[in-house]
């Protein structure tokens, strides 16, 4: 954590570089507040990443510091992409890993959108 309590943000992370246009992506959709693109190593027939435009490390960071318009715009793009990809009828999964224990690989808040097949259990039962 930084002195301000906000997790440190690395502007060299891959998503920051994609947002700056330094690394290409297979764009699905984009708005003023977010970018959606296909994952380069898909885990389902449909696997799209949606990232907010800004220096946000986690959901907590994003929701505490982003404007209401940025938060609404991000989630509206998530919903629009799911609808546009035809996932609403059969269902889809949204997943966001936060921190090392959860398996977050890129320290830029993002949501995975999975669909196109039955996905099964997300986490095995406790016990």
C-alpha cells in the first residue's frame, strides 16, 4: 500500500499499455470509460476482458476513487458486451480476481466475461 492507502499502480502493466495503444488487442467494444477485448488465452468459447480506463488496481480501489460516471460506464459496457455477444439467453459468468491469493495476474482492475458453454462450478465445495 502507498502512503495514501491506495494500492500502488504500475503504469507499465500490460493493460495500461493496451489502453495507451502500445500493445494491440482484439477489441470487442469501447466506451469513454472502458475497453473490452478478447483474452489471448481464452478459458471458454467466449472470454472477454473488460478494463476501466484509469489507474485502478482493484475493485475496491476503482469503486472508492472513480467517478460515478466512470463506474456506471464500466458496468454498462460489461452488460452491453454480454448482450451483443448473445450470452444473455443461456447465461454467462463475470469473474474478477483481487490480489495475489485470488490469482490476480495483472494489477489493473478487470472483469473476465465467460460464456458460450456450460461453465460448471466456480469453486469446489468447502470441506
